[in-house]
């Protein structure tokens, strides 16, 4: 059984998720183009952190970071590689979009990589209705980044 719940990002059983996410972000992205947040930063005010579990074991995570009263950003979305191909990322993204709506956001944006390794993520977001946009809140043009947004 798959569940997605609001949880604290710093938990012992989430270490593998955070390690894998960090490794994936550093695999082929220059350090100056990495915009992920470490686990402790995901505990900051204004961030809602969600954990996807299968039979209580964490298999995915994602966060919503408040930009302003009507705009939020998706941060640290990750599904363990061995769990991919089952539609879990699509399920997690759908949950984040629903939560953003329920929290009153009218726009949801994200930054992801331009490298081939980020191709599946870009396809997921585009298939969900996200569209390319200019850099938003704190970002700048970067050849290693693509910015996407969706109106809710």
C-alpha cells in the first residue's frame, strides 16, 4: 500500500532517500547549478515536506516551498530508482499539485536540470501540464537549468 504524508524531513529512515537524491543531483551537474536543499533546510518554516511510503518504507519524497501567498515551488522530489517505472513519481507529483491547491497556491513552479539524466523528470512535469518559464524567485538564467510552472 502506498501512502503520502506530511512528515519531518530529518528522520533516520529517510537517510537513503536524501543520500540518493543528493548523489543524483551531483552526478552530472556543476556545483554552482545545484539548487537542492539538504534535509535540515527542508525543515524550515514555509516548507511542507511529504514522504511516500510503501508498507511503511520510504520510497519517495517531495516538498512545497512557499514563495508568496499564491506561488510555491516544488523542491527535492525524488523516487528511489529501484521503485521507478510504477507511476510513483506521477502519483507523488499529483499529490504535490493537490496539496498546493488545498493550501491556496495559484501557481506552482520548479527548477530541474537540462542534462539527459533529467529527461524523465522534464517529461513527467511537461506531461502534467507544466510549461517552461523564465527563472523565478532567486534563480537566474543557467544553461544547466530549466524552469517550469503551472497555473493551478
